[in-house]
C-alpha cells in the first residue's frame, strides 16, 4: 500500500512511524517539517520549515491526491492532531487517532475511555489517516538521509506569533527508561527531591500525578495521565499515587510498574507488577541506597 509519513524532523518520531509504515509498504514517502537533513531512506520526500498545521492542509492534500496514497501516518502530536481532522475532511478519508497496534488487513487498535478498553476498527477505504501514539512501536534504525524537494504553495491562514518551549531539566519524561513519579501521598513539596535522588541513580526522570500537581508540588509539565503526558518506560515507580483511571491512562504501556503505597487496597496495586505496602519515606531511601551500592 502506498504510504506517506508526515512528521517533524525528529529521528525518534520518524523511526517509530517508519516501523509502522513497514506493515504497509517497503519504502514510504515523507513530508518532513523543520530544518536539516531528513534521516532515513524514503522514496519521495518533500520538506518545509513551516510547521503550523493549519497552513499545510492544502499543499499536503494536493500531494496526497497527486500521488494517490493509501495510508497517511503521523504521530500523536500538535502537528498530527492539527492535520488529521482537516485532511480527513479535505480527502473525505477516515481517520483513526491514538493508534497503538496495527493488525493485518487494516485492523487498527486504539484505547478508549481513558485506556479502560481497547477498540478495534477495520478500515475499509483508502486513503486512511492514522495518528500513532508515541512509544507503542519500536524506533526503526534510520540509515542514511533522503534528498527532498521544497513543499510549496503553503498558505498563511495562521501566523505563528511566538513559541514558548517547555523548560526541562534532564531527560524528558517521554524518553526516560525509568520514571519515579510522586502523588499526593508525598505530602510535601520538598520530598520530591527524595524521588529525584532515586531517579538520578537510574539516569531516569521524575513525574507526578495530578494530585501532586494540583498541590503545587510538581510542575504541570511533569503530570502523567489522561490530561498529562503519555509515558512508556521500562520501569515506572508510582510513589504515593492511588491509581485513578486518569493516571493509569498515561502509563498503560509501561513495561513494569512498581507501586509504593501505604494503603494495601489502593487501585495502583491492580496495575503493578511489584507492590510495596509501606510509608514511602521508609522505603525510598532504602531502595535508593541499595541501587547505589549495586552499581
Ligand atoms: C477529566 C480528568 C482528567 C484527569 N487527568 C489526570 C491526569 O492526567 N493524571 C492524573 O494523575 N490524574 C488525573 N486526574 C485526577 C485523578 O482522577 C486523581 O484525582 C489523581 O490522579 C489523584 O492523584 P493521587 O493519586 O496523587 O492522589 P490521591 O488519590 O489522593 O492518592 C494519594 C495516595 O497516596 C497514598 N499515600 C498517602 N500517604 C502515603 C505515604 N506516606 N506513603 C505511601 N503512600 C501514601 C494514599 O494511600 C493514596 O493512595 C483527572 C481527573 C479528571 C476528572
């Protein structure tokens, strides 16, 4: 099936979409946004440094019609979310958002109800537009680079007035292999440094539940869950977090969840592979020390 990737120049995002594209074709084409070389080997490639989705709709639509693509792939991101709807209307094409799995014959899985259920949909017409959740597919190793032509005829419907970049110290949550997250059970803002110390031993990152963010102990940029970040680390430590469904929606693809909670009936234990029923203040320093000694 003829497949087009639309993505910012980011090797991780492009690598994940490349993996998905291989379920449909040998070599996809790409529309790459941003400056620099396009990583990976593609058939045809177009590029622009313009990144506002609303301004790209007509030029991207023209290319999809001209090249007759069957599948259009984008990440779940500001760009993907901004383009999927307008492209669907312009092309009269079905769109499936937040895709987490692709079966043969265009049967697509996506979570619904905040991750409590998975829906399977079979796409019966093309072109079909899919936005892919980050970290659910392997990042393909991208060999070489691809020469591109300029994506032209871009409209100016929306003017980008300013961009404010999130200030992140250390590893971004989305890329962290180990996350230590704190909830309302942490009790005081200062004790987040205890979690940071533990995360540092793993070269990991600190996250937070909305409970902790609402208390003002953690920045909203650290919130994990339905209205926060979707993460998929190898190990997720949930410390003083009750395990509300909205929080679990953000950690569904974590490989191993370790819960530390003093309430043995806390819902987080239903999601955890390992559970420690204890006051976190007793166990976190002990765990941190043990990890330090083990290195
Ligand atoms: C539309 C909507 C969207 C939402 N989006 C999100 C979201 O994106 N992310 C999110 O996290 N939530 C979200 N929520 C909020 C969610 O429903 C919960 O209210 C929130 O996750 C609770 O945070 P918490 O687990 O930290 O706090 P609590 O539910 O108050 O739990 C605190 C836990 O800490 C434990 N504890 C207390 N003291 C200790 C101690 N000393 N040692 C160990 N354990 C201790 C307690 O036993 C308890 O289980 C959303 C809610 C709505 C309605």
